[in-house]
């Protein structure tokens, strides 16, 4: 079976040049904005803006790429071959053409085609690294066999998502690079959340990127070449991207620079962003299972000793709390803390397998006294999620958001489940800012509204039921029978601690 994967990467990555983030740029509109914000908010305080709308999330990526003068670093779990990814890659290549250094770090879990990696990497101003790759590169069967034999390593994925521009601006949160994260997928689109931050904290975010970029598990792009890469191949890649973009030109046109340029957006950020003390929390890169030296994301969060006094709002795409978390909820509620949780219903979940573990947690969660909500796949409020011209078949939840007393907020890549907490690597921002906290709380409560979510309750006989603005049901909302069948099958698998 292993012979089915006929091309292998070396066991250890080829020699690569160690490099780190550039210093913050001293010229350009992003640098100028960063200087004005330091005067406005005070030295050392970053300015932050919530990116709740999917279209705004892509637009800010494009405009910051277009305005970059020195460097762009992109770290992601998924980079699909679709319209939005092609559009962003096209703009990144354009930035590299004008002399900007571009570094792209992508996890290998969902890469299905290696051919563009070394081609993109061949650009003199672009470097691509692939994190924790499969050694066998050509067949699914071979990869499956390799996963079984190397599960301790390949099971640990880099789930981090960030983009740093000129070492002044950073976007961090839950979005991968794919159409459904930017509201232009005709099948389904996500609700998601990110923070755009500008200021000194960005250097700490860049430091995390450098740690992963230079890690032993990061393979350079030229390691994936199985033939000589020529300039003609890069030209062909440009043409392929343009073809992909032209197919969705009507939808993508809104993300191009307006006639008057991007200045109005920079002014908007200056006027609407808020400022507060900010921390970066992240996992160290994966180490062997036997090695206990890895510092985890949650360790860094716990070290801040932030305890809710009145209210705890949690939005997590996948929510599978352990027993200790449930006990903590009981303790907080006894002290008068209100806890409200929003996660996916079976109908809105893009990963049905996670529902097979979560569904057994519903009653224990409710017995703590917490309120539990599940996103409706037919949520009425779609303005944040998708372009109205798309009208996708269903919506899913992908946000990872914690709001404490409407003063302290966490936005990042961490789901509240065993995989995020103990297996994959994650990154997030914790921001102490009552203005931002109130804004995020209002978004969370909007998503929990009966028009957008089911409230999960227990009746007098101890049975679960779901209630929204339209109806009340006793069977978990699922959209179709096939989802229920898959959910039942996954329930039989002994993998609850891997979800």
C-alpha cells in the first residue's frame, strides 16, 4: 500500500535559510496610519477593529496587500483553489512583483495538489513553506497508510491563521482562505470573526510566525518540485489565477480598489477602531507525544487569570467541554455569572463527526445552568455571512469567540474541543477593551436570537427540545436524513478524544 505513494519527501526537510520578520516598515500608508494611531491612542497601545462581515474580511486582506511596501506574512490551515484564494494570491504576486517580500506558511492537511507550491516559491520575492507534510505525495491510499504509521505526528495539525502586513497590521481569527469564509460560496457560507489590529502587538504576532516558519517541521517549497521549475511555469500560474478570477468577476469586483483608492478605509479604521491592553496567546509548534515541554495555548490563557464576574459569552464552532469545564460553569453560575453558549446544530455543522461527540454534552451543559444555542442553517440574518447575490443553501458557524463581562474578549482559531485544546496548534488575541467587548457581545447576542439560532432546552420529562422563532422540535435540527445517518455512524467510532 505504501508503494502507491510513488513520490516521497525526505524524512527531514532540506536545508533551508532561516529568516525572520522584517522590522516595521518606515514608509507607506500603513506605516503612516500606525504612526497616527500611536499619537491617538498612546505609545504601546494597539488599535483593533472587529471583522465580523465576511466581505470586509477579504476586502481588508486585499487592500492591505495592495498597500504593503516591505513584507507580507500569511499563515493558514486551508488555502483552497477557488475564486477568493486565487484573487488573494494574484494580489500577493503583484505585491512581490513590486518588491514586497511575501512568506506563505500553510498546513499540509488539505493540500491535494503540490504543483503550484514550488512554482509560487520560485518567484524571487515569494517563499512558501508547508508545515508538517505527508512524506508520500501522490495517492490518497498511500497517505492513509502513512497516517496510520505516523499518526503521532500527522495527527497534530497547524490550525493557526494570521496575516501580517509591513509588521504594522495583522488579521487574526478563525477564517481560512476559501470562498465560504468570505461569503461567496454558492453551497454554504460561514459566520466567522477576526480582529484587525495595528500597533506594537503585531511584532509579537510576527514572532509567533517566525517560530513556525523556521521550525524543523516547515518544509521549503522547492522540496515539492519533481521537475525543473521555469519562469514559464510562473507565467502559466498567473494565467490560471486570472482565469479563475474571471469566472467570478462579478462577485470579486467589489474587492478591488475603488477609483479613489483605499484612503477612505484607512480613515474608517482610524475613526472606528478602539484600543486596549492586548495579549497574544499561542501553542508552541508540535513536539513528540513523549515530550511534555510544549507550551499550550490554553496554558498561556490560564496564566492571565481572567475570571468572569457577571457574564460569559462563548461562540465556538465545535463545542465539546470536558468534565472540569462543566464543573467550572457550575461554580461560576452559583456565583451569579450568566453563561450563554452558541455552537453549531447538526444542520449547520460542516464537520458532522464533531456532532457525534457534542450531542452527548447537551444535557450536561444545560444542567450546569448555562444557556445553550445552536446556529440555524437557515438563519435569517445573512448580511454578515454572505453576498446577497449568492443565496447559499445553508449557513455554518466557524467563529471562535469568548467575551468576559463585556470587557475582555478572546478572538482566535481555538475551538472549545479536545482537538484544539490538546492536539492541533492555535493562536488568538485577548483584548481588554470595554468598547470592543460590547460590540462583540451584541454580535454574539444577535447570533443567538431566535431568528438565527435554536435554543436547546429540557422539558419537564427530561427530554431535549429545540425552539426558535418559527417552531419547536424534539429531534435535533439536521436539514436532511443523510446527515442523521452520518451522525449515527460517527457515534459508533471510538474517536471522541480526537474531535
